[in-house]
């Protein structure tokens, strides 16, 4: 049996690696946070994951893995911003 602290540290390292991999795909922190929160809401509402979940994965881990693997991308519509600037 592994000590609880060791299990926690391994889990924290894994999540940090997932976050760093996701940040490579989406370097803007606000956009990454919005993507993660929206995707977690979608997973909570019953949408299936785009990657195979690993044992003990939480929905945020699944969302980070989806972004890190390029399964999710952000599309930004700048036309609304341009329209506001024209006013």
C-alpha cells in the first residue's frame, strides 16, 4: 500500500504536466481557463470525452488532456471587437 502523501504528490505532478501541456496549445491563461470551464460544464451535462479517461481522472483532467492532445481548439471571433472599436 502506497502512503497517501506519495499518491497525492504523484497526482499533483500529473496534473501539473497536463496543465503545462495544455498551456503549450493555449498560451493565453484567460482563454485556457474559459475553455476548461466550458468543457467541464459540457462533460458534467453528459457529453462524452474526446479522449480515453485514465483511472481516477476528474473531469478537469479530461478537459486538460483534450486540449493538450489538440482535440479541442478555441475559435475567437474578433468581428465583435472590431465593431465596438468602430463606434
